[in-house]
C-alpha cells in the first residue's frame, strides 16, 4: 500500500509457527529462514534443508556484579533490564550474580527501586502490565512456586490477577532452583550470591542459553576480562543487556540461536554469492 516496493516483493503471512512452521521451513521455495522465538526454532532448524538460517531463541541473560561496582548504577540498570516490558524481552536481565561482600547493599538498592514500579494496565501507562498469555503466566507461577518450595527469599510478595503478575524479586536463589536456569519471560528476577567472579561466569556459561550478559565493575580491564570469559553473544559493560542499534551485530550462542542479525549480517544471510568466469581466446594470466 505504501508504493515503496514492487508488488510481491514483501509479503506478510500471519501463522502460528508451532502449527505451520514446518510447512514453511520445508517448502521448496524457501531460500532462507529467520526465526525469533523459543524451542520451536530448535525444531525448525532440524527440518530446513541446505539454506541459510538465522535464529534468536531467547536468553537467560546474566548480570555479574563485582565488589568494586558502582552499586547505584548497577541497581538502576538491573531494575531497567529486569522489569521493562514486564520482563518480556529476550535481552532482559534474567539472573543477577553478585559477590557476597556487596550482595546486601545491592539487594537493598534493587528492592527500593522495584517497590516504586507501578502495576496495572498499559492504558494507564503502568510499568508492569499483564504478560502475553495465561499459559505464560502459569509457567511463571511454576518457577516462582518451585523457588518458594526450595527456600528462596521473597523480597516482594507474589501476587497475580489473571495474566497480571506483580514484580517478583527473589534472593538467595540456588542452582537447584528452576528459576536459576529457565527463562521466565516475565517480571521475575532471581538474585544469586556467589563467592567470586569466576563462580558467576561458570554459572552463566553452564546455561543452555547464551544471548547476552552484563558486567558491572569500575575496573575496565577486569570487566573486559570477565566479558571475554562469558560465552555469550554480547556482553554489556556497566549497562543492562540491550538489542542495540540496527547496524550492531546481535546474536546468541548455544540454544539462544544461530547466525547474527544486524543490517550487514542480515543482508549477507539473504545474499547468494555466484561467480561467472569469462575465458578469453588467449591466456590472460601466466603460471
């Protein structure tokens, strides 16, 4: 309708990937597949033929807070990263890994900010609004219930009305709790206390997801070293995980995806390289 593109160049077909994704992925006219979602993408990746694919399949973005971090800055970005869009972002902060010596101070600051978040409907410009579906809310509740049964400290009261879930801040989360590993995709933020930055990195690298992460430290050399040690698609230093500008590469490792987004990378994904060689009557080169 805009008249910007020739007819047929851009087509939009709305389907459920879980129902029609296999048909599209296996269709002989499909020359390239880009998918954003969850485990459905893992299934699609196994069905496509010899075509380029790019997938972004979620994350469990870890935020590592070092003892020398600016805790006010870290708390601000943890709240923003964990609860904007009600936590329904692949690049949301999904777990905070803070060293013991500054854990109490950081928790106090994060909790103060979480208590100021407004909860309600989008029409009222609230910061925490209903999650996308009843099944999503049920899944979030499963993770919260598991954490409660295993002894996590609830810094905020768990409250739910339909798909609306009040922000949940959990402390003293342990590796045996599901929320330490799984992506809630909602307003739930677990805090894990660790003895060292190495322990934090080890936990992050054990996760099946590896989309983004963040490191907070005033020592830039230390922060860069930790960023290199984290096996994840992007690491933000002294900032919350974020998609970034369109020209910036965006990718995940392990089950978080394959390939890289971004203008240059996306165009490359959708471009086939072909060579045509003209052989002249007389040699044009020498051996």
